[in-house]
């Protein structure tokens, strides 16, 4: 039985190819800032969701502690190398990830 490619998959692949082509027109710093905005923005969505629902049970404490440690190292690397997109992205994401942990710990204390 042959597996058919759906029209959504074709649209996704075409969009990805078009985006990849367009990205070559931008300099590395612009791409870095755009990537920083998107990845950091995704964490702000998590914080807003927690504030709205107050639900944090599914969040892994161990994963977030390792992630926060990695962010701290990336931030240090960015500061030492003077890389502004790296500093901005990891600095803000570090604050947001730390906020997620603080909310989780606060919710766990309230449940106990």
C-alpha cells in the first residue's frame, strides 16, 4: 500500500523551502534576533498559560533545572563573546524559565 502525500504536507514543504530561501537574504544577526524572539516567545506562552490555569503538575522539575543551568551557561558564553542575540535570547528565556519554576514550586507548596 502506497502512502500518499497530503496537500497540507506539500504546502508545508513548499513554505519551508520558501522561508529557507528568504532567510539567505538576511544577515546572521537579524536571523539570530528573529530566532531569539520566537524561542523566547514560546516560553512566555508557557508562563501565561500557567498564570491562567495555575496548573503545573506536568512540568518536570528536573528538566527545568537542567534547562535553566544550560541557559545560564549560554548567557555566560554570550556575555563573554559579546553576542547580543545570544545574550538577549538566553537572558529573557532564563527569566521566563525561572518564573515557570517559581510558579511550579509555589503551586506545589499550596497543594501540600
